[in-house]
C-alpha cells in the first residue's frame, strides 16, 4: 500500500512540476502583459512636483515587483517540493513512510510537541541556515583556509535559495522568474532534507492502526448507532479520494486559461488533498464533514438496502468554524510550505 | 437572489449496487443519472454524472455559457441534492444575474415532483451551505 501511495505521490508531484514548468514562460508573459507599462521608466523630471510624482511611481513599481516576486517564490516552492518529493521517493525506499507522515494532517496533533514530521523538516532547515550564518565569522579569521571553500559553496547555495542574495530583476517578468527559481530550489531542498531530519528508526514510527485502536473505533461506531457490520467497515483504513481543500473538484479553470477542468495533477496533488494516512473511514468522514460544508454524507458498503448510509447531520456532528476549517482542512504540505516561506523570509535579510 | 440550493430526497430508485469494501464507486449514481435525464429532456446541455468520490456524483448543466453545478450524495433511494450557480467569486460579489439558475431549479423541482421515480423532495433554507428551518416545497431562491 505504501509503495502505491509513494508511486502516486511521485507521479503527482512530477506531473505538477512538469505542468507548471511548461507554463512558466506563459505565466510570466501574462503577468508582464497584465501590468503592461509597469516596467517602463519615464525620463527623470527636473521640477519638484515631477520628482515627487516619480518617487511615488517608483514606490508603486517596487511594491508590484515585490508582489510578483512573492507569487513566483510561492509557485516555485510548489514545483520544487514536487521535484524534491520525486527525488526523495526515488532515492530512499524508507522515505515512503515518512512522506505519508508529511502528508498526514493529523500527524502534527498526534506527535509529541516538536516531533511531528514537518517539525523535523523545519528544524533541520533552520539549523542549517543558522550554521551557514555562523560560518561567516570563521572565514573572516582564516580567509584562505579549507573552511572558506566550504563557505563559498554555502554562499553559492544561498544565492540559490535566498531571494535576498541576488539583485532584484529590472522587469516584472524577470523578477517573477528569478523568484520562481529560488522558490523551486527552496521547495526541493526542504523536501529532500526531510528524510535526513529523522533516523531510520523514526521512519518506522508511522505505524498502521493497531488492533487495539481499531477495536476502540469499532466500539465508537457501534455507540454512534451503526450495526456491527457497518462499524467494522467504518473502522477500516480510509482509501478514498480525500478532501480537496484548496481547489475543490467542482472548480474550473478561469476563462483566460481555457475554462476547462482543472488538471488532475493539480487537483489530486498533496498540496490540495487532505487524506490522512492510517485514518479510519469513520474518522475521515467526520473530519471531512467538519471541514467541508459541501460534504453531507456518503453511502456505506455492504449488501444493497434502503437507507443506513453515513450522514453527519444524522449523527449530530458540528461543522468546524472558519479557523478550525483552515487548520484541519489545509493539507500539511501546503500549510508547511507557507511556514517554510515564513522561515526563509528573514534568511539573510538586511545583509545586502 | 441565492446561488445555492439544497434538498433532501427519497426515491423509488433501487439502492445502487455495491460490493464489500467498495470505495471506488460512490452512491447516488442512479439518482444522478435520472436527474441528468430530466435536465436533458428540459432542453439543457448536461455534462456528467462524474464520479466525485465521497462527494457522490456531479452534473454540470449549461445555460449558454453559464454553468450550474449539481451534486448527488448518499444513495439513489435516499440522497442529498445540492446545486450552485457557478458565477465565480467576483460574480457573486458584483451581484451577477442568477435568473437562469432560478429558472432551471424551478423547472427541475416541478419535473422531479411529476416524476414517479422520485417520492419526496424537501428543500431547505441554508446558512453557510447548511440546512436550517423546516422543509419547503420549492427551492428558496
């Protein structure tokens, strides 16, 4: 089962990377076209009013460049995380289980504080960043030493992963592409670091549901009013499509992108789907009901008979409020991509 | 005018055939097929039903280029029907004309009421997509 999920992850991540990569230039051109004229710098005025107006225009251009840059960085991180997930799955068989933990939105809740899969990823990245910054002091003391060579590598690496380490591009398109490449490197680095953040033993920690836990679930569903047969069915691991969180399946592309269905690679990517590993059907339906106001219930397996499906309303379940929906209903991969962007943001700021 | 409608329905359609551990084929296919058939008979262009996993079966009906999304969840003998005028975020904010949606839903409700395959259609007022209050005989749009 883990292998097939890993294959799915690899295929999905690869497809997303390809889809976005193929369209990079198109997207950059569309942004450039949309803000046509923003890259043009008028001649410098001599009078005071003209200078004030020019300063205002330049401030507006800088803000626009920042916004386009952030968009590029975020898109690049998605692509890079996809690349990294592909490499990770290809190179390390044991990473499959860890990947499942990364994609498991409840991992953050069931793991001890600071020990969730993504905590390990983020800690490792932050640790490496801190070491790279300390190294500057050692190089100053011994500029010709072997350590300096390593630091040069780190500097090169930093240019690859830190948007503040290279100059801002003069055009919006250039700035989008510059940040896209940096974001892509960031995403790949984070995803590739993940297995190294944990020991092999830790990779084994994502165990399937134990027999005791499963028996407790069967009892829970019987208490909810289901027959023993249906409770047994509900206590089995969930294997459905999951909850499409960021882009719902009913969505279509905007007209300027053709208006057709959203590509499957994007819809079913780990960044869009909440599908916890090792969660029972019954528990997943409850989670799905909590986070998705469009999910009312579903039928249950077994011989055809009238009624008797799973209904959140019939069970008296409550929908989550908006902050809870955001927390429980956002895929871990997406949530952590945002967190990583927050960590990488201050990396090296004020040094250039 | 509201762009979302929700109903709880029962029908004379048989429950969908299913197998043990069947998570591949969601319930409600028979009901979704029947609704698609009705909408086509009313003259609408209809895409689907498509398999949407836990969400059941989706249909998209079109009035020229305007899309109306319908979804059947549950099973064919007892199911939930929800629909939405897909006018986009800005369309909703700017108060897009939804008369095409109201017309379709009213015609669908009449057709379902006249179709012997469907027993009871209970429409509800909704708040944040959740049914509130007593059942109504027609979609409150």
